[in-house]
């Protein structure tokens, strides 16, 4: 794929991300995505055979961006407090990320055909947290458990902030950092 094709494909993915996150997957049409991307619907179908393929292309794009952010660092270079603060900043800097996640969860909760894919997305998220945690927690099962708890906290705190602008996410994250640091120091 040449750079021009890559640019158009990325515009479609970016538009689909925005449309799926704000309108929902089932309420978004290929025409909506094409209009937002300023291209024809036929061009969307040129790059993606259907809306489902586009849905998971958006997810792969998001995962690639966030995994690239931490995947290149050695776990010894990762500062847990900085990571938690960066995750907290996503709620304010990219609220669509959480709207996107909730849309995926909703699709997965409704069963087939998305349940297995959403389960894999959650598993990948837990694994991406668990791997660096194992540097601090020598027991893999405890690192996995903490990763599960942290993932639930991130999603739950973001949901509260998105729904209630008065929610004190700073105070909640300060306590989450304090609890996490205490657990990581106690190993």
C-alpha cells in the first residue's frame, strides 16, 4: 500500500473511531464514516469489506498506538506513577477512547458475533498491564490479578468522569496511585 492509500485508510479508521464512539456501532453507517472522512462510501468498501472489519481495524489501530507507547520501554524504565497519571490523562485528552471501549463492551455483552473478540481485547489489555507489573510482583498470578483490578479501575473511573463532570478523578487517582505503590513496594 502506498502512502496515499495509507493516508486514506487512516482517515477512514479515524472517522470510524469518532463515529462508532459517539453514535454507536449499530447506529453508524458507512455513509456516516465516508462523510466524516470526506470520501465516497465506495472508497470505504475498497479498503474494508464490511463494517465489522472496520470495527476491528479501529481497535487494532488504537492498541498499536498504546502498545507502541510502552512496548519499546524496558520494564525497569517504567515508572508506575507516571503510567497511572498518563492513563488518567486519557479521560480528559481522549474521552473518545473510553466511549469506544464502552461501545465494544456493549457489543461483547450482547453475545455473538463480538463476544469472543471483546474478550480477547480485554485479555490483551490485562496482559499488557501484567507483564510490566511482574517486575514488581514476582508472582505472575498476583500480577495478573492486579492488572485485572487496575483495568477495571481505569474503565470505571473514566466512566464516572465522563458521566459526571464534577467527579473528582484527581482524588480517586491519587488514592489509586497510593494503593498501587503500596502493593508494589510490599512485593
